[in-house]
C-alpha cells in the first residue's frame, strides 16, 4: 500500500536519525544494540515502530535530529545496568542532574533550593542545579500537571522503568521548542509502543534497616494496523530511622567544636530568670513535689533526632498505557496515559517549646504550696519559671502522612499529507491532587491554658488537669490524654492542579538543497492551567484546637503559543566535498502569551558541521524562560505578615542590647514576571565511523539566568538587608529609625502600613504597633535572583567486540567552571561553585562492563571532588578545618544473566539480576551541616543508605 510504505519510509529514516543521535552522543542504547543485548528495539520485531513517528526530543521537525544540542538517552537496559530501582535513581546518575530540592531523603540539615517546598516528598530532576522548576518534564512530548505544594515539580518515578522506551535529556535551553520551564533543559519520558509483550518483574532490595519491594507487569499486543501496551508497577519501601544511622543523624556537634544537643529535652530544664542559668529537672520522678533544691546543675540534653525518621516509608502504584490504530492509509490515532499515586508516612522531629509556667501550676517548684528547700535558688518575683521542653514522650514525634496522585491522558492524530508533509494534532488533560496531614503539633494558646495562664480571657477548663512539665516522661505517664487534647494540633496542606490543552503541528519539505531537503514545521499550542483551593489549614495559632485557620487559594491562566522551526542542510552525503561532509543549520522561534504574566518570545539557533564522516562540531544559541507558578503569582498563597524582633546590634541601631521589631510581608506576588535565561553551547562529538567502537562527546555550555523568583530579603541576615543598601528596593523604612533612608513621614508610613494590612485575608501574625516597626521588608516572592554558570559535559563510550566476549568502557562527567549568584541585582556576584549547597566542580562516573552470551557484568565508579562548606552554613563555633568536604568515590556493581536459546517454559525468557549500590559500604564524607536539625553529611551528593543490594527476577513470555 503506497501510503503505508510512505509512512514506513519516513519512520525508518527517523529511527535511523534517532539512533544516530544516541550513538554519537552517549552510546548507552546503541551499545546495547551493537552487543546483541536485548534493548528496547530488539524485543519489538512485531510492534508498530516502523509505521509511526518516532519521538525525538528537542525538535518539532520529523525526520531530523536536533541541530546544535546534545541528546542524552537512558534506556531500560541502561537502568538495568545501573542497578537502580526507579526512574529517578537512574536520572540521578547523570552528572548534569544535581540533587537539590527534589528528593525524599533530605530530612535535616540546611534547607537548599526550596527543599522545604517539597512537602509531599517527591523526587524530581534538577538540571544544572538551577532548580526543579527550571527543568521541563514531558511525557511523550506533552506537558502534564505540576506537582508539589508550589507547583514546581514532576516526580520522575511517576513513570516506572518497565513502561519506558527511553528517557531523553536535553541539558540545553528549550523554550523555543517547548515554552516555559525549559531553562536548565528538558527531560522527556517516552513510553513503550504497542508490541506483542508479556513480561513480569519482581525486585527485592535491602540495606541496613531498610527494605524495598517492587513488582511490575507489562502486557502488549500488536495487530499490524494498531496495538496497545499497558504496564503496572507497585513499590513499597520501609522508613530509614534516624537512630539506625547515629553517625549521620546526630544533633550533637560538640565533637567538632560545635554545640551540644539542645536543652529542649524530657526531663526538661528550668530557668529562673530570662536568659539565666539552666537547671536540670531530675530524672526518674513523676514531677510531683519537685523543689528548687531538687534541680541539678547538670543540664539535660536530648538529640533532636530521637524517635524520628531520616527518610519516609511509602508505597506507590503506577499504571501506564499506550494505544495506536491506523485509520485508513494515511491517518493514525494515538493515545497515551498514566496514573500514579504515592503515599508516605514520615515521623518528624517531636515538638519543642520554651514554656512559661506560672506559679498557680501545682507542679511548679514556685507554686505557693511548694516546699523551697534550696539555700541558693530563689523563685522569680512573679513566680513564673521557664522550662525548655521536648514533647516526644507526651505527643510523640510529629507524624506527617500524605499522598499525591497524578494522572494524564493525551490523544491525537498523525497524518501523512503526501509529498513528505505530515501533520499532527494532540490534546491532553492532566490533574494532580496532593494532601498531607501533620499531627502532634502544638496549639500555643491551648498549651498556655493547661500550664495555668489565662489566654484572651479564657482560663483552663476546670475538668482538665494542669500540664506537668516537671515529670520524667521516660519512666512515667506524666499527662493524661484529656490534657494533651487541649493543645494537640494539626496542619493540613492541600495541593490541586489541573491542566488541559493541545498542540497542532504541520511540517515537511520546502525544497531541496545540495545537502538534502530544507524542512520546516509550524504550529501552535494552547493550555489552560488551574489552581484549585490550595492552601494550608492549621489550628496551631488559633484561639483553641477547635478552630482552624487557612485561606483557600485558587487561580487560573490561559497560555497561547505559536512556533516555527526551520532545518537547512547545506552539505550532506549527496554533495559532500573535502572538509565539508555535512553542514546544517536550524532556527526556531516561539511566542507565548500568558493571561496573567504577559508575553515572551524566545528564539534558538543551531549548527552542525562535519569535516569528515564520524566527526561533528555543533553549536547552539537561544533564550528561555520560566513563567511563575500559579502559587508564586497568587497574593494569598502562604501569605501574611510576620513580625520579628532582634537586637540593636543585629539591625544596626542603638542601643546594641535593645530590641527592635521589623515585619516581613510573605506569600505570593501578583506582580511577578517570567524568569528569563540566555543559553549557548559549543560541542564536538565522534562516532564509530571515525574510530570503530568509539563514541565521544564534549560540550561547553553557558547560561545566564535572570529575574529568578526568590525570597532573597527573607533569607539574608537582617543586618545586611537593612544596612548594605543592596536590598533597599525591597524595604520601606520607618523615618524615626532610618531618617536618611526613608522617603516617608511617620504619618505616611503608618498610613502605608494600614493600607498594606487592610485585607483581612492577609493576617498579621502577632500584635504590631506600626510606629515601632523599624522597617517593612518585602519577603514575598520577587524577581530578584541572578545566576550565571558555565562548564563542560563529557561523554566517552567504547565497545570492543571480540570472539570471546564484548567489553564496554564508558565515562560521563560534568565540570563546572563557575556558578555565580546574586540574591538581588544590586548585590555583588559571588562564585559559589564547589561550595556546599551549590554544584560541585566535578562529578562523574566510569563504566566498565562485559557481555558474554546471556551474562553481563557492569561496574560503575562514581566520583564527586572535594568541596567546601562556607561560613554561611558552618556553625560559628566549629573551626575552619571542618570547612573542607572530602572527595567521595563509590562503586556500584550489577551482575545479570538472561537464559537465551532456552526452550523450557521455566527458563525461556528468564532473567536474573543482582546489583549492589555502594558496594563497599562507604560512609559519606563528613559535613558539619547544621540547619534546623544537624546532620553530618551532604544529602545532595551522598546517600545515607549505605550498601543497597537488590535481586531482580524477570520473565518474558
């Protein structure tokens, strides 16, 4: 049939182009083919792959590979050789991926790149260390609804390995092709196509005190003109308890010159004056009749990690499906979709509090009826004592339970228009729902009442006992459930996003040049984004536990886009001359109109030049952008006014020991505009035509990222914010305290404050007299950050085929020359490369493998160079020698065997794989990482699991 032959010819050329890209760049998929391994193409002799368009990331033009940009492929066979359990784990092995802000194992330590926004413990890709929001994730070339409370994530594990044809990563600006978010690059998850498939997998993984179980099944059927594929995967993983890694999760930093465990403990500690000496409450007693004489000079201390997890337990269900059906000779209907739901349980740090215990509390040693048998201690004049206390034995650890579900459906038509022209129309719909519930928190008003304080005219209920903070909860049940119920509080976070839209594309050959056909594609895209009732609802700050506060946040936007792309081959196989084997150009431009944040136009240009077969030079230049998320741009998102009090020495005012109040407006910002970036790259690559068996790629990249959405004025020390001059654009100064900086009279300043706080949905979280507020510091999300980074990507793959076996050698690496950042444009730029919290100078891996018959062995050597933790993160008392972070080298090993040529039912199609990540169980390098809960390693570049061993059985029928 003529039309089918046309489609097949076009697809065949595209398959060749796609494989050529893979061969030339990184060799993972191509090597599996060359060595005879069962790769993603090898097991699909009956599928539709010769009759449908092949997805190639980075271009809209069918039949050509992206010009000027490298494509990094990861196939199912690559995931198998890596020995990892999940899609995200495979992506994390790429040197271009930096594990900041997108992992579920980053509990404790300093918060880096909005780690705290990952409230549902998703695992997302962060290319170049520019942030998870600056990496665009696609599924079969189309968008899906965002995840996370801020709408800036895509959990890579939504698509299980068994459902993947491959992943393609383009670590280059891609907004001219795909629109928003493709600043660091694009990750495209390409699903398996219909084929005659029936296979199952079972995997068990263990580390010290952690277990993981994964079961997968895939079914497909092809009937010539169409077919389907469907896969299901279930994953369950137990929690990593902090107590099982005491050398890593430990808040006692005294071995390094830092602070001891905190005095928030049980039994707690008593202070008889503000900032005075702390005296330990004796252990082993029930808190009844404790006297001043019983208090000890030994201070009680307790690890903040006691009773908590380092990583959550969880389970995941994932279903993916694809469907294809030819309709006549020239039109194909296609459909793909997935559903993924992940739930988790995380035991977080128990609540701490500094308690003010009045003298009417019967357990207080300063109660009028109490015995005073101390010759040296006296109660305060007002009778109120301070107790630093940990609620682990009363409330238990803070429990965070939640789930997040994402589903997507996309369908459309591909049409062969004849004369090498084609068109496609695709519609998509996607929805995400996430919910977390954090229990065992504290309602401050309720706690103060059961301590004995009358709050807002309301006293403790007479039928409820006083709270006893002088008891040792390790040996006694100190407080009743009725008492605890007066202040046991909860916070609930809800995240709901919806996305629907579609694309239309037409392309084909315009005319021929000496190097081949000049091809073009034009099209448009429309999508509508919704934010439904997102918000945080809590009773921690309300009048009592029966009252919840929170503001539902909702908004939407329309996005209309148009794009065009042109491919011009000046020299090719048909007109090659000496020194000009190939020369081709591409140009693309895309216009995007956002109904809420405005317009943006982004071009991209690429060039490939090959002087001889097998050697290619390439370059690209373009601009990209990221639109603020709907949460970023919503004024009510996590909004309010936070009063803060600090000393005169901290804020630069006199007296130095005085106290001064300033206020942070926080939340979203409707005046945000898109972030923008300029990217360019130069590269050289070779394939086996130049040197048999060798593929080599080297790329230089350069990125300028401006107007990044950040809360810079909130993150910086308040003294620097108020007095450096760099942040003045984000501050309104009170003329009484800053007469030379303020542009207002005091009356105007007060009027400004009253206008600012007039909206009842923007609460002031504390009592504030505006005349005493020294400054209003804008801590909302603002377009303030600037990042400039450049570096090199390196990839080498060599396959040696011998009569006895095939040998594989590979190396991948990323070398960062600079990573210059400015929190605000006025501040000086600072090169942060190789500093803690920023990309390492060099990270990479070496692969060594052998394939003989059905047996395969692969070893990986993973390396990150030595780095520095600056004084920004290192505790002040810790000496400078601990600023050095040692280099880290780990080894992974995978052994597998496929029973090839077997005819028995049991062994035919059977595969066995044994893998060990961190084979030699090497501990992470020491990092004195303080943060809210100190840890002793860098979770962005190291894992706390230690050796993780997995056994997988697979069976193809």
